[in-house]
């Protein structure tokens, strides 16, 4: 009996002595045999925890559930597990029980920006739609720890229908991001139904799916799933690789199937202390991603969710990583480093400073090598006055009615047609949507 490698074979045999290669590659077998308790983890890995530590681990699992696929377990280096990136991302740590002063249960205020169950409407033209709250593996650094894995809040078909109804009745929504939990925990048929219903809505221009399956359970990317997804273009997929070692032969195969189906792939990495807080690891990761047709999209500063304090790094670590990427490697391999605003303001990009100074006709810049240079601005530039009447504008944009009704944020302060001299967040659409939610009055 040959499975993949010796380690996978050993794990499979410990799970079931009769396991064969097709079992290991069967995503349902993987799910059925996911490790959900400390004893099974100990039995399969040979790692033993002493009594006091074990009690703390049990306490942690009671608060934040444990689930590791046999596949992901096979990536753990048991000879140095305490420093292993896969162990740290999948196995509970008693540090999760520590609640720091600035920790929050819902740091991004998702519940406040939720007009109906499952929908988060934070940005002007797009929504996040939680269609599942279970995952094949529960990442210890998950920002939605409060909900993910809670079997009492699995969205039912009625909830999903209400979410679709909200999108149907909200014409500003042109982009829907299906998230969770992991949307690929749903069956192909159910997902097909959701995608079909969303695509019937004329103002939905694009659908995105956020999934960690290529990382934690690549066998979920079956030919059948891909054939179904292919019917629903334009469809984009974002996945979540945090470490270059996670890009294995199996995950490469999953990514290849998705990319060959014409699905643009992006990756969101979370900056995690002890896992990937190193410029060299990050550079290797982004190179491995683009080699496999995955565009590094975001590098996230770890959120202020409860139980994540041991994973957080100073923001300076992220800046240092960006400094080591920008200019040092291909531009399309560089993600945008973001802090998701506590309280729900959305993602805020942060990066090293390249603009050193400026005068009325020159800017002074520095490059990645430390070269300091000047860019001379034009002596004569005729600004185009914009009164938002695109029909009479000489730029001839012919926007077919796609013009935005009004400007938001700094854009408003910079505009010619708005007299605003300061920003009053209370008056924006997001705050209006929140105020319509009576349960928060
Ligand atoms: S796959 Fe995503 S939603 Fe699920 S536990 Fe991991 S980070 Fe959280």
C-alpha cells in the first residue's frame, strides 16, 4: 500500500490500517478523520503533553474548537514542533486564553455593519457574504474565532436566501465576496445554487470566493468542483497561504486546476509572530505563489481579536517586510500591507515612506536602494475642472451611467464640486446603514 510519503502513510494507517491512497486524497475521508481532540493528536503524532499543559489545552479547545485535517497534520515537523509553522497555525495554545486590554470579540465591528444575517456591508460597492461558518481546519489565528466552528450559528438556507435578497435589493452592490468559515465546505450543488442565484442579479458584476482549501485540504479542489465553478465566470478566488512550505505538490495541483479553469487567484497572508515574521520567508512565499499563478494580494496585520495576542507583531515588522519586497522583487509579487481598522473602517494600506519631501514644482523621493532622486513636476498643467457632469467633460469618458453619485472620504475633500472642508463620518452611507439597525440603538 503506497500513499504519498512515509509520513502520510503512517498517519493514514494509524487512522485506519486499511487506508489506501484514494482514501488519503478523498476530501470527505480527510474531513471525517480530522483531528478534533488532544488525545487523537497525541496518538497520531507521538507528541505527548504533560498533565498541567494538557489541562490548559483542553480548556483552550473548549473555548476555540480544534480541527486539523490529516493532510495538514502531515506537514508538521514533529521533531521541532514547537517552532513549526503548521503546528503553530493549527494546534491550540494556552496563550489563546489570555485576554489583553485592547482585545475585542468583534474587532472589525462586523456585527454592526451587518444589515441581515450573513451580510457585512462595509464598503460602498461590495459586500461580504458569510455562507458557511465551518472550516476543514480551524486556524488558531482566525479573526472570526468568535463565530467559526460555532454549530449554533451555521447559516441555514433561509439565511442564505435573505442574504441574496438583500443583494438583489441593493443596486450599489457590484461585487460579492463569499466567505465563511470556508465556502468550499458546502456541497458543489449548494454552492452552484448560490452562485446561480447571485449571477441572476443584474448589478452583480463579479463574485469572489475566499477559501483556505488549497492550503489545508487541497483534495477538495476536485475536477467536479472546478467544472461547476467554471460555469460562473467572472469568478475570482482568494486563498490564504502563510508560509512557503505550505505550497506542496498537492496544493500546487489544486492551484493548477483552478488557474487552468480561468479563475484569477489571489492570496491573503496574515503576518504571524513565530510563523512568517521574517523578510526571507515572505519573499520565498511570494515567489512560490506567483510561480503557481497566484497573485499576492494582501499582507494583513494580525487583528485585535481575542486570543490572538501571541501572534501579533509590531507594525514595524510588516513595514520591514514590505521594505524587503518593494523594488527587490517583481511588483506583481508584492502584496499590499493592510491594517483592518478596529471598529470597522475597512482595510488601511500602510507602507514604507518613499516621498521624502516636495516643493511647488519638485518632489524628492528615495528608492529601495537608498537612492534619493527628484521628480520635476510640469511647469504648466491645466487642471480639468470637474462638476461631475461627465456628459459635458472633454475627457469623453462615456461612462454609461456608471458615475458615482457622490464622493466619499478624502476624495470629497480633494474634489472641485464639493465645498466640504472636513470629514464628518456620521454622514456617510455606512453610518446610515448602521443607524437603520435598531438592535444597536
Ligand atoms: S479557514 Fe479562514 S475562516 Fe476558517 S478558521 Fe481558517 S482563517 Fe478562519
